[in-house]
């Protein structure tokens, strides 16, 4: 599973980082970023929760 942040939609609320800090962080610009290339199986549920909890739907799947 690969994810990315649409920076045009991200408001930097930090919900993704709060739910799944192993996958998401807030950068110096105040916006979220994905810090892993591939989400490990044990983190997928939390990553999906973060994606679904994003208030602006800024977390997107990356097609392989």
C-alpha cells in the first residue's frame, strides 16, 4: 500500500499524524507528508483510519 498527500488539499490539522505517526508527519511547512514508501501490513489499518479521518480527503492512494 502506497499513499501520498495532496498538498493542495492538506490543511495541516495533524489528524493523520495523531492516528498513525509511523506513516505520517507534519513538515516544517505545516503540511502533512508520508514518511514511508510502502505501508507495512501491521500499519495498514491505522493508515486507512487516518486516510478516512482526513477532513479534506488529502490522503490519496498511489497506483502502482
